[in-house]
C-alpha cells in the first residue's frame, strides 16, 4: 500500500508540474500585440509624453501674464529715536501726531498690465506652439518605436527560418551519410565518401548552433524592446510573406511630405521664431499698466491701536526706454536671422526626407526582385538535389555532387527567407519614412 500511495503521489506531482509548465508557456505574440506592448512600455515615449505636460504648464504660466498680479508686504522696523506715526487723540490737546520706535508696515499692490507692445500675447502664442512641437516629438518617437518593433519581429522570423533551414540541411546530410555508409559497407564507394559526408554533417551542425544562437539573441533583443525579462519565453506568429507594395515612388514621397511629424515640427519652430521677433520688437514700445496701492502703518503688530495711518493710491504707469544705443533693434535683427535659419532647416529636412524615401523605396524594389529570383532558385535547387541523389545511387554522380547540391539548396532557402525578411523590413522602413504609424 505504501508503494502504491507513493506512486500515486509521484504521478500527481508530475501532472501538476505539467499544468504549471503549460501555464508558463505564453501564447505566440502577434505583430500588433508586440507594437502595442512596445508603445506602452517604451521609456523614451513616456518621457516625451511628460514633455507635453511640461509644455502645457508653460503655456498656462504664459497665460497668467495677461492677469493682474497682487503682491503684499509686511515688515517691522525698530528705530533708535521715535518717529512720527499716525494720529493720537490726547485729552486737552485734540488730535496730535504720535511717535514710536516700533513701526509695523503692511503694503499691498495690485498691478494690471494694459499694453506691453504685444510681448505678452506673443509669448503666449510661442509657448502654445511649444505644446504642438512636443506632441510632434511624441508622434516621431511613436513611429520609431513601431519601426523598431517591426524590425525586431521580422528579425526573429528570419532567424527562425534560418534555424529550420539548418535542421533540414542536417537531416539531409545525415541521410546522405547513411547512404554513403551503406555503399561503403558493400564496397561500392571508398572510405573517402563517408569521411566527406561526416565533415559536411559536422559543418552543418556547427552552422545550426550559430543559427540557434542568433535566434536566441534576436529574442533577447526583442524582449528588451518590450521591457520584458531578457530570457523570457517568446514565440511570434509567422507572418513572413510577400505582398506587393501598392504605391509608386511619387505617391510615397507626397504622403511623406504631408504626413511626417518632423515637417510639422519644423513649421511650428518657424512660427516660434516669428513670435520671438514680436517679443524682441515689443521693447520698442512703452509698457502701460494700472496699479492700485494700499499702505498701513502702526506701532502694533495687529496694525491697529491709537497710532496708525493708512492711504491708498491708483496709478496709471507708462514705462519706456528713450535710447539704448540700438540694442533693441539689434535684438530684433537677430530674431529675424533665427527665422531665416529655421526656414533653411526646414528645407534641409525636406531634402533629407526626400532622400530617405527614395533610398528606402529602392531598397524595397531590390528586396522585391530578390524574393522572386530566390523563390525560383529553391525549385531549381530541389530538383538539382533530387537528380544528383538518384544519379549517386547508380554511381553516375559523385558524393561531392550530392553534398554540393545539399549546400546549394540550403543556400537557396537562406537567400529566399533572407530576401523575404529584407522585403518586410524595407517596407516597414519605407512606411516610417512616409510618416505612417502602422498600416
């Protein structure tokens, strides 16, 4: 009974371990899920989003400059000799000005700007444009993250296909080795054929190890991009396929010039420099404000008692600089130069985007052609291997012919899957250059 109970316990533990291992195996990730996780977890994107919040706070701070400012002052002063302060009522003398060495003072000022040469409104618009620039930065980073996710995804698929090709090559070399041994045993071929097959098999096994290492590295890199554990189990859905890109180059370039957030950011930067010119020019005009002031003095901290006095005033204040040796005009000229620089930078950006779209489009066409030619070469390599294997059985072909045919087939498959991966990556890069988020 004890033995039977122990066996049952072992079976239960094995069953539970199987359940646990089954729960740990995550389902394959789709490309869409990978992009979503990458966008949610990317720290650079999170920082850029915080930058938008900072720009919004700066805009609110600039808006506050339109409103009145209310300031207050409370102070205490001790004098070595009493000073006149307030009016005290003395019996028999009426109201007389009292004196005290202790003076408490409360002063408050309310200042409302009326005209600042357009500086306040220009600064507000400048900061508001800064919010839009921050948002375009977020859009640019989002597109970069999507591109990185797509490239990493197809890199994994490429590595998996190379591993599959390696396994097929190992199996084919193993099969050929068995044929060579069988022929050697009956004296049809020399020992050299067996040795040749063993060397080719060893080389294929080494190539297989390299392919498996590259796959592990690709998965680790992708895990880091998704901010998962570097050695977390990872499988992806196989979507490696060829689908012709529908747009010609001219349409691709037009979409890029319309959609790239970097171009919108350049336009917004030009707008900021134009507002900076208005801010610099505002110093040529007087500033006009309305100020209200209230002041109360007393010999007591509560500002009451027998000795106190207060007064209030309303002022209209105009401040202007009569002569500053051309400093303001030079600042205005400098600001205009910055506008020109921003416009030149936009032109350079458009040139760079045009070249980027053209280069990515040419890479896409190259990869597309390679897909077609490499796909045909697989059929030819498979037929070549089949014919050489048949010819070797009848000793019409040599061992070298068969082994070379296996290598040619493996290389044809590597070329095909490499071209297919290159095409998908080239399309992802072209769509990023066009300003697309994800089709």
